């Protein structure tokens, strides 16, 4: 049977690895804006662009 210290160390290591993976997955889920979001400020197609102040 493994020692309590070894078990705790392994659990801590796994927790850190999982935290990093979760962070990366969260970033990858929404890395770039969609076309709708990119061109939202330009108005509907075929119409003039809205004037800015």
C-alpha cells in the first residue's frame, strides 16, 4: 500500500494537470469571433455603413 504522502503528492499533481487542461479547453472553446460577431457593427448587407461620431 502506498504511503499517505505519496498518494497526496500524486493527487496534487493530477489536480494541477487537470486545472491546466480545463483552462486550455476553456480558451479553445471560444478562441475566435464568428463572422456574425466580426461584422455586426457594419449593419445589414446591402445597406450603407452606420456613421460613427
